[in-house]
C-alpha cells in the first residue's frame, strides 16, 4: 500500500470534527512571506541541534534560496503553560520583530490530562504575537509511551480545532511521523527513549513546517543533515508534502 493511501488512516476521524466546525477561509502566509521566525517549545524543538537550524538550512537550499533568520525560545520538558511563565520568551516575542512564531506544545506532558490548557495557552500566545506584529503557526507533535494518556487522534483534533478558531496554520508533524512509519517501518522517527526524535524525525519535522509555511513542496531541496541519506531525504520530503496536502483538506 502506498504512503498516500496509508496517510488517510487517521483523517476520517478528523474530517468529522472539521465538518462540525463553522467554515472559514483557510489561513495563508502567502501574502506575507516570513523572513524572521521564532520557534517556541521544549526539547522536541531544540533536539538534534535545534529545529530552527535545520529549517534555515533547508530553506537556504531552495532555488532561489529563502534567506531568513530563525531563532528559538525553548525550555526542556516545558509545556506552553510553563513557557508562558518565562519572561525571556515574552521578551523575544515583543522585541524580536518576528514575522512568524511557531508554537510547539507537548500535550502528553499536560498534568490535567486534558487538551483545554493547550487551547487556552495558544489563545494567549497568539494574542501576544499578533500584538507584536507577527503571525502564529502551530507545530503538532506526537504521543509517546512514557505519558500515554493521549493518542495522536486527540492531539490532531485539538490542533485542528484551535487552528480553525484562530485561523492559524498547523504543521502536522505527528501525522507525518505516522505516515512515514506506515510506509517505511524501519526508518525510526523516535530514538531509544521512544519520545525524542531521531535525526530523521527532526528532518521530517523541518520539511513539514517548511511546506506549511511556504505552501510549496519541499521535494527536491538539496539540504539533508549528516545521518540522513539523499534517498531518505527524498522519501521524507514526499511524506511531508503528502501530510500537509491531506491536512489542508480539513481546513
């Protein structure tokens, strides 16, 4: 079975949620291409040398190169609620003149075992980001064994709901991980702790975010980090574009 067909495994559940929501025009960054981007999150964002670095190198390998500034505001083990209490994060948002802030939540870490705190923190951050002249995007992460109270379908539906409510784009990284594993089970997305990304997982995340932000396929971009072969890079770029296209159908 092709990864295209496998990518639809979780989407019927999300389509039902999408149909229950009021229709609105999908968010698009095409009118204002971001040049200054801030990544806010926990170790899922700073692992393997930092997602922002891989995203920047990937963007620079486009033709013509997409030259941009990519920075991060992160704290290990932090949820968005914890990051909300970090003055350094707010200072970067207020003073960094970022066109786009990418928020990464770690829903399994929520001690309430409920997605409501995630929704509320995205609303708070989005209000601040817009007030500073920027736009918001969401980096949808993944479930993992250590904190297994929540699954991918719930994580995805929560991102779909808040993305629609605030009209912000969502990079469906967790769904892309699922699609990659279904199509090529031997290519691990998570490392030995079954929680943090392998370099392949980080690279796939960078490609999903690239496709979400720029609304173009990352297929053919030349950058791939050490540990990811050219063939694996091409495969992961195709997965990223497939996941983003499927997600856009829900908006």
